C-alpha cells in the first residue's frame, strides 16, 4: 500500500479496468467529475450513485412544481374574485379606462404564462412519473438522444411567436394609455407631492385642496377623464390608485403626466408608491368620483369664500396670531403660506394628515395640539398652545367647511 496517494484510492472498485481499456485515457485525480463517474458506471452496466442523487433532486423539484401548479391559479383566482369592499386596491377589479387597459394586457400575459407553466410543468411531471427509476431498468442504459431538428425548431420558434404577441399587445396598451390626448370635457389637475401629503390644484377652476382628488365619472357617451400633471416639492413620490391607473412618479424639477377616467361613482383609495421618508407609508390618497351633477356641486362649494363666523373671532385671532399663517392658506385672508395644506375648506375633507385619522373635531384638536404624536416626523410643529387657545382655534378651524 505504498502507492496509496494515487487517484485509485478515491474511486470505486473496478476503476482499474477502465484504466486498462485501450479506448479510455487513464484517469487522474482531477478528472473525477460526475461525467467521468457516470461514464464508468454506464460502461459497466450499473447505476451511478450520482445519477440516483440527481433523480431524487428532480423528484423534490417536481413536488414543488406540482404545488406551484395548484397554488398559482388559485392565487390569481382569489385575487380576481375578491369582494371589492374588502380589496379596495385590487388591480384585478379596475374601474377606470387606463386601469382596464392595463388589466386586459396583464390578463393576457398571465394567461399565456399560466399556459406555458401548465405545459412545461405537465411535461415535467409526466416525464418524472413515466420514466421513473424501476428495478427492472437497474442495469439498462436509456437511449442517448443528441439533437433533433424538429424539437429544437419548435422550442425556438414557439417562444419567439409568444414574445412577439406579448410585445405587440403591450405596445398597443402603452400607446393607448400614455399616448391618449385629453378630449373635450377633460378636468385638468396638478398634483404636487410633499413630505407627506398631496397638494391638489385645479388651475382651470381656481380650487386648491389636499389629499382628496375629486373628479367626475365618465358616463355612457359623456367622457370626463381627469388629466394629472405630477410634480414634487421635495423628494420623489409616486401616485398610485390601483383601481384607476398604473403608478406614475412625482419627481422634483420634472413634470410627469397621467390620466384617470373612473366609470363608477365612489371613493377609490391609493397611496404613495415610492419611498419618500419617515411617513411614506402614511401618505394616503383618496379619489372621490362623483356623478357629473355632484361634481359641479363640489366645485361650487370649493369656490365659496371661507366661512367667517363672528362668534368664532377669538379662535380666528388665535390662528392669525401664530405662525400657522406662514404655512397654510385660507383664501382671501393674509394666511397665504404655501408649505402646508390649504385650509380654506378644511372640514370638507374626510381625513387629517393624508389619511392618518378621520377628520373629526376631536382628532383635529389632537392633531393641532401635537402633530408628532399622531404622525411622528410630520413637518407641522407643535405650536405649544394652551388648552384655551386650542379650543378656540379648533372651533374656528372646524367652521371651515
Ligand atoms: Cu411620498 Cu412615499
């Protein structure tokens, strides 16, 4: 055993016969690849332990494939069948023209991918079962097939055709959504992203509000889409109301554009979809789609001057004596700061702090007392008001309907 350091020590018994074969070069330590071992075993008509391991690996992959086969369509079906009340951000339940176009394209791609998955997974499962290892095959070598023009042509041409179909369909959808021109009756809105709220301006109507975008619905034949110009006052944000359209970023020093066209009245919710700092997750968005007459009523109410109740003078004076007016607008007054939300019709909005809490007098009081307590990191400071000042100021703000 003086020559024990040769490669023979690392190989199964019978190895020497290969070395003696005139058709095979002598093996060295570096050639102990799986291929060589398999060649050795095949040439001796016995199963290779390496192949066995491979088959076991494929079996567990097949189990996983079968599991995915069952779970994939189930997940899609679950997502598509959900009750809209419980899934208000479900992209499979579109309520707007561009969202519908995207949904149709996504459905086509998902269907094609599901079909590919079923065919490939089915063939894989069939092959694993049909050609599984059996005792009677223990000493047989399967036919070795190298190259088949038909098969190679098929698996080259079919995927190319599938890619062409998906490309054409997607290109048409992109053209329909991004290339659309505003028809007559379009509402123009500028949305400005702020940390962490949405400024919403209607330049043609002279209205400024926050966090809640009010739009008309398109009814049969009467198109009333809303075209949005998207800007940012600070960092990148992203406007996303899944049931109305895809997401589009709001980027500083740039103006992006998108449009929505709700087809059913209702409130659609969304959120900022681009990480923008501490309160990114609480930069929520509501789109209220009104029947055309209701929209006109909303516009008329928003155009009204702010309420000025003489009985609330003390609260008004408290508000105007603080630096609140440096950040907020109350139309027609000297409160004309541009940093925070316009308060002219504060109480017409459903929430405070971009969807953080419902807009009630109680929550408004808690918010003014200490915004950081409700929304840590919010850029509105604690004004250190006394309880008396707080009551008066909230009474005044609550009158701004
Ligand atoms: Cu704004 Cu994330």
